[in-house]
C-alpha cells in the first residue's frame, strides 16, 4: 500500500505514476496547490483509498457520484474550492467516513437524510459557506455522534435542528447565519456539556441567555451569540465560565452592570458586548484582563469617566466605546491601537497628544463629542497611514477567522465593516469644537480614505497639497470657518466620490476637471457666498478668473518669458558674431541671397 502527500506543491512539477499504481493508494493529499479543472469520475477504481484531501485548490464542477464507491474512505476533505451543484446522495453510503469537509465552495441544493443515512462513524461534519439547505424531519435520529459541526451560512432553520438533541459529544457547534428563529430549545444545554466552541450568531433566537450557557457548559472557551434577540442580566455571567478566551454577545438585549467576576477571566483576549442595554460606570474590573486585544462596549448606556487604568492594557488593539454617555477627558492612550472609536459621547478637553504615539492607527473617530483645542500636528506620525506602508497583523479570533464588526459613518451613510475593517483608513473628528488650522502634516497620511473634520471651528486655508491624499474617497470640511480659495490640487483626488465644503468662507473660482466633474451638486459648495463657477450659478468675473488661474498662469508666463528671453539672447549672439567676423558675415548674406533666389524661381514655376 502507498501514501502520497503532495500538499503545497506550488509551481513544482512532479511525474504522476500510472493509474494502475495509483489504484493501491491509501492516502492522496493534494491540498494547497493551484489545481484547476473538474474531479474525475474514476474514483470508483480506488478501492483502498482512505483519505482524499484536495483542500484549497481551484477545482470546479460537481462532486462525482462515484465518490460514493470509495468504501474504505475515512477522510473526504474538499473545502476551499469552487465546487458547484448538489452533493450526491451516494455520499451517504460511506460507512467508514469520519471526516466530511465541504466548506467554502459553491454547492447548493438540499441535504437530506439520504445523504447521511449510513455515515455511522462520522464525527466531523462541515458544510459552512455554501448555499445548502439542511432538510431532515424533526423525528429523524442520525446514525452518528458528531464532535465537530460546521453549518454556518447555509439554511438550517427556521426551527432549531431537533436532531442535535441526540448528540452528546459536541466539541464545536457552528451554525451562524443559519436562518434559525424562535425560542431556544430547553434541551440545548444538555448537549453542550463537552462543548468548547459555540457559534449561533446572526440568527433570530429568542429567550434568556442562560437557557444556552451556564453551569452545564463549563468547558466553553469561545462563545459567539451576537445578532440574536437574547435577554438576561449578564452582571455575573463569567462567574460560572472561567475558561473563556473569546466572547461576543453583541447585538442583543442584554442588561446589567459587570461584576468583579469579569476581572477574573485572565485568558480573555476578545470581548464584544456592544449594542446591548448595559448601564452604569465603566467596569474597571476589565483593566485586570492583561491579555485583552479587543474590547467593544459600544452602543450601551455606560456613563462616567473612562478610567486611567485602561491605558495599562498593553496588548489592546481595538477599542470601541462609541455611543455611550462617557464624560471627562480622553485617557492618554500610548498604545499601538489599530482602531480607536470614541465617537458619540460627552468627552471634553483637548485631544491628548499621546495619541500620536499610536503609529499603527488605521481608524480614529472622536466625532460627536465636546472636544476643544486644535488638531494635534503630530497626527502626521500615524505611519501606518503613510504611503507604501505595509499591512501588519490584525486582531482576529483563533477559531472562526473573523474580524471585529464596527459601524462606520462614511460617505454620508452608516456601513458595517467586518473583515474589510482591516483595509479601512479613516479619521473622523467631526461635530466638536476644535479650533485652529488644519495641520499641513495631515496630507502626509496618503492612505486615508475618509477624512471628516466638519462641524468644528477650524480657520485658515485648506492645505494646498490636499491632492496628496490620492486614495481619499470621502472629504467633509463643511460647517467651519475656512477661507481662501479651494486648492486646484483637489482635482487630483481621483477616487473621491463624496465632497462637502459647504458653509465656510471660501472664495474664488471652483476648480474643475478630473473627478471633480462628477461632483456637480451645488450643495457641495453652498454657504460660501464668494465662490463662483460651475456647478454654482454665479459666474466668475474676469478678475476672479485671472486670480483663480494665477497659479497656472504663473507657470505659463514664466515659460513664455523664458522662451522669449532665449530667442533674444540667441539673436544677439548671432548678430555679434556676424559683426566681428567679416568672412562669416559675407558667407551668411550670400546664403540668404541664394535662398531668396530659389524661393522666387519656385514661385514663378508654380505660376506657369
């Protein structure tokens, strides 16, 4: 018997043995290559094959029905391809199969009891990230005892799968976005005694949180129940779960004030409790969680001052405290934050200069507070936003490879970013009482896609090199006291799809050309009574045109001035030489006479 593991071949070539030899294979592992094409129909010839692993390739087309003839097969791993069509019912005849993994393909159709009829040894069942519908009767009793179940992003509901009540060995259960609605079944905690990872997020489950987790689920390490309609007081939630390292309960109806038990979870590195009904002051117990990398408490009713101890969480990379009732000054965070969202609170005072030490910062929002003072010029030190900066590592959970979800106000609308948050570069300081000028150094942050400084008290001119922000998609400087002309370089913002300069004291002609020609709504410039030119109806006077074109005319005038001066110097040089050198002077005038004679003869010929 033979084994072949050709995973990660890459571009290397390898001579494949004859089919007669391959018939005796036990293991065939060809994962993580760039194989294309369809799966062959001759699988029935490989009677001894126990493991077929073709994960993470570019294989397309259907799964052949002959796969069901591999009677010795134990591992069938096809995740991460472009497979399409229905899963053949012959799969249900693989009685020795322990691991079935079809995740992340384009499979569709219905998975029925026939697909699972004789899978008596199955322990790993993964169909996530397809368009499959699991359709079995409520009275069906499966022939297996599963340990790992991955059915996310398919249709499992609308009822909670009743067949799960027969399972007693579940280690991981993932049914996120499965279309499951209704009340939590009373038997669910009984099947989660051995469960370490539970993901029922983005469904429509109703009921109390403690109908799912509690004393009967002591082994939980990772828990995600976000995006449901769960209720309950989570003040002492972690008192009975002392092994958690990942927790996402966001987007529910949970309430309470976090108790000291939360500070005892030394393994927790990810907490997302946003969009609930928590209240009271900031839970200082969270400052004891020294491994914390992600903390989301947004959109609750938390109040009071954010404690200074939060600056001691040295591994914290994402902090979202937005949409609460926090007051006082912003703590002097000297961290390597990637995301800092403190918008829609009641923070006062200056923007702390210590924020400038966050060189890895990609997203900063202090919008809708009561901040005063100026924009720190040292914001130019956000080196992650410089040109040619490389993407660093980004916080993600270890078990689902998903990212922190955050609602971002950009381009005048609210958008939820999840996996794409790591590619967003944004600064939003809008709706405060910031004064002074826009720091010139901000234009060094070339990677910026969104810059919102609107509704402040900023004065001075728009930086002349604003066009350096070449990736900018949204620019809002409205409702300030900016004056002077709109820099012509703003027309170099080729990705700009939203611009608002309204209600300032800007003057002169509006630049035109390139991307600005698509931003032809008068509301972009309204409230600037000294502006003129399209798209406004006010026509620029001749002086305004000349003044507006002064920058371009300056270059053009110098060009022609140089051209004229050069011609004059050359002419004077020629005349000087002819005046001094007699032989050259005679030869020059003889050449001129011959040229005139030839032109005269040519003209006479054309007239005949």
